[in-house]
C-alpha cells in the first residue's frame, strides 16, 4: 500500500477551473474521504490521482513517486466506479479474474486468487452466475472483487454505493469499511453524503467550488469547522448562525447578542463588522433562567430526541433536546450556550475566528 501526496494540484478545463491548488496528504492505510456537493471538484481530484485526468499544474506522489503526468496503467491503482462497469458477457468469475488474465498470470494462481477474494466478499456461491441477473449489492461486490484481486497500491472509489437504496447502502458501507480494515489498504473514496463520510472515514477533505475548505479527522471537522460552508455542510441539522455586528479583539471572551453577554472561547484573531456565532443544535440548552430568549415556533419528533425551531433576536435556530422534554409552541424560553462548543465566524470570507479551544485542530482554509 502507499502514501499519496497532493501538492498544489490545479485542474482547468478551458476557462473553467475545476480544482484550485489543492494540497493534502493521505497516509498509508487510511480510509480517506473526498466530500462535497456536486460540482465541487472532488471527482476531478480523484480522477487526477488515478491518472484518468492529468493536472494542469502541481504534483501527485504515490508511494514517493511523482506520477502526475503518468497514465493510469503506470500507477498500480484500482478504480471502482459508481455504476459498477462490469463486463456483461462474462460471469462473476470472469469479471474478477480479468485483470489477472490481462497480466498473464498462470491459470492455477488466478483460480486461487479469485477464490480467496470471493471468500472475503462472501460471493463464492455466485462465481459461475452471469452478472446481469445479480442484485445491486452483489454487482458492487463483484466490482470490488475485480479491484482488490491484484493487490494494487491504492484503491480509488467514486461514489461506489450511490446506486444502492438507502437501507442496503448503509449495510454495504459497513461491509466496505470492514473490508478496508482487514486489508489495510490505502483507500480514497468520493461522496457527497456527509453521514457516509463521517461514518467511514479516517480523514476527510471537504471541498467547495474547487477549493479545499478543511482537512482533518471527522470529529475535529464537526466540532471546529474552519468555514461557514463546512459548518453548514456537516451536521443534520447543520450548525446554527446567530448574526450580529461587532468588534472582536485578541483575548476577548464574550460577545453581545441583543444586549446579552454570551461567553466564547478567548479569541486569537481580531475582527470587526458582520459576525456570526455558530452553535450546533445539540449544544443549545433550553433554560428558563437564561437571559437570551427565543420563541418556539415548531417541533419535530425524532424518537429519542426532538428538533425545536426557535425564533431569536439574531435569527432562526434549531435545538436538539430530549423527546421527553415538554415543549409548547408559541412559548418563550431562555437559551444558553457552552462557550467550549461555540465557533465565531466573520461573514465576509466565511472563515472561523480561531481560538485557544481549537488551536491544535488540523485546519486548512
């Protein structure tokens, strides 16, 4: 397996820039997620790593070798597509064994290798069946089998579960992560599903409009978003933003919302103008003794929890509270925030104002 390094990689299609000077490192054996909305540049980035697209500028290293201008055939990688891309005239065994036959491997070795892979994927009983009659999940297993059968340096996967229904997609994501853990493979996985990325990934790159907004472990990205875009894209419901105008000085540990002092982590960055205080729904407490107030306008029951929508002097926000809490629509209640869980943003660029609370977080943005 291999470490993969992306250094100042840029991709232009005529006047359109799909990827803008991306830099990050995927460590050997990591399950690495490229996450973002449609058109953000994540698939183009993956295809450049794989050699299916060549970068306009920048360097790509796989296992220490610069491969940016080399075709896919010279990179020793395997690619799994969303739509499986199986050979319909071959059975399961033929599809899985095809890469080995192309390499001229002896027949006995091919048979042993295909059997080993089929056992790992749980498809031994369908090896001699045509692929056309298989379920979506089994076709995806065959596509994975064809990728892993030759032990490449890295696996690249472009939304491989996107064609499956929601229930089976969740099951296959668990299987795919377990397969990765057994093999210890370096895996790069593209998705637009933030829940999938948080569940499966060791590290995540969040992209938007061709720019890497943030790079780090899932928990850090969730707790300390580097930009308002990341804060909105990660989380369901997303982070709330309470907008206000103010001036923040170095070391300041409170801001004023509707003339009420709200504690924040001591600020390192200063800012002046349009700002937002960001807080996750689960970090808002409904507290009648709190001075900052909001009016309950709606509730959404989710089983163990409920989402409460409130109208506050600084904007609408959502709180996640226990389903057993008594909530009355139209009621006014106090809202309290733990300073350790809030993030301050300046609105012009959408960047987070860093604080001592998140000083050690791996952030690029």
